[in-house]
C-alpha cells in the first residue's frame, strides 16, 4: 500500500522535518489511532481509510507487515497499548505480547541490516535513544487504536512500525539515500515470512478446513486458516505444541520442531466429530524438513477469548 493517508501526504511540505502538518486525514483524524483496540474501547469515529484497510486485511491472509513512518529511527513492535492502570500513570513501561520473542527478533533483523538504525542514535537533543535501534511500542509511548496491534490480534499478521527517517518529510533528492539505507533491511525482513511453521488443515477427504483455529501453547493468540486450509505461523527455533480446532471437528494437538534455516511443513487432518468415535488425538511431528474482544486481567496480563 503506497500510502494509507493520501489526504495528509497531499498537504505535507517537502523538507519539513519537525511538523505534524500532514499527520491527519482531511477530517482531522489520526488514522494510526483509529483502529479497534483490545485494551480500551476506541470511541473515535471510524474513517473511510481505516475501513478500507480493515476490509483489505480481512480478505487477504497477510503474515508479515511493516508500516513505514518518518520522524525517528527505530523499529517499534507490539504492544502499542497497555492496560488502563498503567496507561493512566503515563509510565513508559513495556506492554509484552505473547510473541514478544518473535517481534524482538523481527525488529532486530530490520535494525541490524539498516545502515544506521542499530546504533540507537538520538535524532535530536531531547529525543530518546533506542538500544539496538528497537523498542516496545508502549515503552516508547502508549497509544490507543494503532494498526500494528490490530493486525496482530484481529488477523494474525505480525506487523512492526518502522520509523526510517529523522526528518518527517525529507527532500526528494535524498530518497535514493534512504533506499540504500533500507534496501537490505527490507529484503531481510521480508524473508522472515518463511520462518516457523506452515501447512494445510484438511478433512478426511482432503477438503480444506476454512477458519480452523491455530493456537500455539503458551501464545494465546489464535491464527486461522484460509478458505484453502492454509496457515502460516512465524516462530523462532524450538519445540512447540499447537492446538487445531474447527467447528464440527475433533480437535488435534500437535508437537513440532522449528529449526533456523528451513520452515516446518505441518499438514493436519481433522476428523468429523459427528462421524467419528475418536477422542481428542495427539500427534507428534519431529521432522521439520520433510514434511473478538480481549481484555486485561486483574494482574495486568492479557486475556484472549476462546474461538
């Protein structure tokens, strides 16, 4: 998507580095505060641009995303928002997602392959320095209605926010330099989509099972299969257990291994609950090569809904 905010871009001024002019759409809404939020009800009127992006994401099973911004030099990862008790103190505390290890890894992949980002240099006096060029979003500053949290929790798309220039609207003649600074980062980041596990969920007759819920143990965010039964799950090397469930089928629990240099192929067959007398089954796969609304708990942890 070339630009989520064409209204703002149209009124922005080339060469203006420290400005919010152009941040909002024509109706004066900040679109990166306009998405549904699971920590806090977002009462802002939904904008046409936001609706268009939500519809787009709902139709295509995106796996990995990077949202390019200007005004800083850092890779920022979920969560952007935080439980109200913390938000109200304005404390710059991390808000940790179930996939924090993966998000930190993805952010470091981008930062370490960037020409300057990993140095953690402050853009200007008084601006924060970011160790290794990455930050948890809420640790930087918490916000409600951000797109990266929405993509992750509503659609299983792992998105980080990439602030790639200290100048908000750099001069056009500097664009080749920004391309060179970010080229390797973009390529390496996109390649991370092949990390982890992927496969198909089918029934006994080989038909795809659509909207089957894929939930990795200890990572309470559900991913869902496409209409073709496909799924993708970015994970770091290790041994995992995953629950696969779908309406009308017996659930499966699968153990599998993820290695560093090759995605794990994981094809699952679900059996009809109506036609089968089988109990809950457990499958162990050890060869990785061959083959809603959530709410904060009382202790500040995140409670995700059952499917």
